[in-house]
C-alpha cells in the first residue's frame, strides 16, 4: 500500500484564510491623503519598509519612481496588445485565399 505525499503549505498561504483575497490593501501616506495600493504580501512588506521613515523629499522621489514605472508599464502593455493584434491580423490574412483578378475565361 503506497502512501501519498501531501503538498507542503507555502509560507504566504499559511496566514491567508480560505477564500480570503491574496492581495492586501496598503495605505501610503502622501501629504494629507492616504493612497490605497493593493499588492501581494511580498510587495506589501516592501512598501511598508519603504514608507516607514518617509520624509517629504523621499515621498516625492518615491512618487516619481512609481509614476515612471506605471507609465512604462502602460507603454509596454499597449505595445504588447498592438503586437498581438497585428500578429492575429496577419494570420487572418494568410487564412483567406486571395488571387489577383486576371483575364476572364473565354466563352465558347
């Protein structure tokens, strides 16, 4: 009789309740506002470390970096989307048989 191994629980799943969302809401204090950022536990911990001793200068620099990453992500996402569309259009064009018109057949 063979025994089966049970998969080991991952460290991130150990504290998560069943059915609970994995992403965690983080509030980043910027001036007089708190900006909510939803992230995985790993990213959440990094955000906590970055915002722990945040001065106004570091806050502005942090926002500049986050905006640059966001804009680059938008550009990359758009580039990927348009690339996929162009690829699918070319596949569709190859699938449709097209013959240039020629001289019609002679009638007898």
